[in-house]
C-alpha cells in the first residue's frame, strides 16, 4: 500500500506540472494537444490508483463489521448454544 500512495503522489505531481504548462500560455498547438492527452492519461491513472488504495481499506472495514456482528451474535446466542437436545 505505501507504494500505491507514493505512486499516487507522483501522478498528482505530474498532473500539476502538465496543468501548469497549459496555463502558462506559451505553448505550441502540437504541444498543447500532447499535454492535454497526457492529462487524460494522468487523470485515469490517478483515479485507478485511488481505487487501488481504497479497496483494501473498504475490505478491512467490511471485515471489521463482520467480526463485530459475529461477536455480537455469539454473545446473544451463547445461552442457547449451551442447551443440550
């Protein structure tokens, strides 16, 4: 996960550099098109990397909920589990 975070930071830095190039106003049309194309790519990579970071965090939260639910259910059902049939 730390590698993903570092990658995300790098992608965002590159995106800012490209945005600054566009906003500088001193850019040839061919270069502008290339920078805009690169920004589309960077935006997609930023989004994908954010998803890669969020998924394990969401999975951890889900597993915590399952464990909490199971623990809570076990406590409530414990008296019934002791009954011998």
